[in-house]
C-alpha cells in the first residue's frame, strides 16, 4: 500500500488551534486510494473533504468544484430517501421505498445521468429537463416509462439504450429472477429488488459501483452507470424530435420487420463481462452461436 505525507491546516483538528499555519506530518499517512466514499465525503469525514483546497501532490486529487458536486449528488439521494420514508409512514406502508443498500435503477440511473450532464454539458438547458427528454425517447430509451424496447433503434443514441436493455436482460438471466424493470402494479412502476450505492473513482472520473456483497445489485449498477456515462458523452447525438415531449410515439413508430421479429423470438444467451455482458439470439440468420471465453462465436 502506497503511503504519502499530506499538508493540512491545524484548524481542522479543533477550535483550540488558533494558527492557520500548515504543516507536514508523517504520522497521519493515508493510503493512495482511488475510490472516494461518497457517504463519507458528504458527512465531512473523508480525507478528500478534510484536505479540500490543499495540494497533496496527488495528480488525481479532487478539486473543490468536483467535491461540491459529489456532495450535492449524495445529499440529494439522502434527502430523497428521507422524503420517501416519510411518505411511506404517512401512507401506513410497512415497506419503504429505500433501504440501507441504496436505490434501484429508477432513481440511480436518472441521478447519475443528471450528474454527468452537469459535469460535461455547458448549455443553458437544465439537466433534469434533458434527463426527462433523453430517458423518454426513441424506441429503446423509454426508460422512465418502463417500456420494453422494440424495433430497430431510432438513432445511435437509442442504440446505447438497446444495449442497456440487453445488459439488464443478462442480469435477469444470470440467476436474478426477481429483476424485471418492466413489471407494473396498478399501472405504476414496480421497484427493483436490487438497490445499490455508488462511490467515485478519481482515476476514471466516473461513478463506481459500491461493493455491497450482492452480485445482482452490482451487475445491475454496472449496466446503469455505463448507460448514464454513454448518454452524457453522446448528447450531441440526441434528437429532441425523438422525445415523448415532442410527440414521438414508440408504440406506433417502433416495429420489428419480419426477419428481426423471428430473431427476437429465438432463444437467447448472454456473453461478455459486465457492464458489456449482453443478450444474443442463439440463431443468427440460420447460424447457431454461443459464448466462448466471453466472446460470441459460431464455433460451438
């Protein structure tokens, strides 16, 4: 484990220190860790928070603007959890909408996308407006409407969402039978059984799925994070005319042609490693396929 000496102000150790001088100290050594725990960051107990604004020699050190953004992201989730639990109590529900393991796809995917858009986009359109448009668009990105995709993707942007649905299909196929993002209950979206939390990677500058010991939740998280980042980077590819807000109707527009319909009805297998693990039809235009060493092949 790599250790380093950092510089911190005396004032962080308590009000009894009146000096604002900085000093180096070897007895307070910290591991050169890539992962930032967002819950600790938001609570002010992480080393990234305590050393904000002070150069430690770490090329991956978080700047103040990013720290503020990450704290805001975590605070928003904490506030949402509080509101949902209060509503559950008022309604007399025994089950709450969140638990100690975090939130499911319906919350985390839009929140991660909103964060990435705030980081990488510089226009004047509010990020929540963009998220709503993007995740209610095309043939495969009707995610906030909990609609299963069909037909050819309406654009390259839409193709990212098709791959996400194929990734989620593998979560269900890989022993997570309760995972179904399309279930409804009296017309309302049913919550996923696999909530998760995220941290931040200083090296990749992306969210990373927190290891909570549940493979189903972690795999679901990796599918979501990949899509959120991909859509934020492909913002220029997004066509607002394909959004529900602009009158796009997927049920009347997105249809399978006969060849694709036959392929969709065939048995499927999963191949690859998460978040790149996707479903594939076993038979592709008459050729049988399988997965060998995480690659699709005809040599079965």
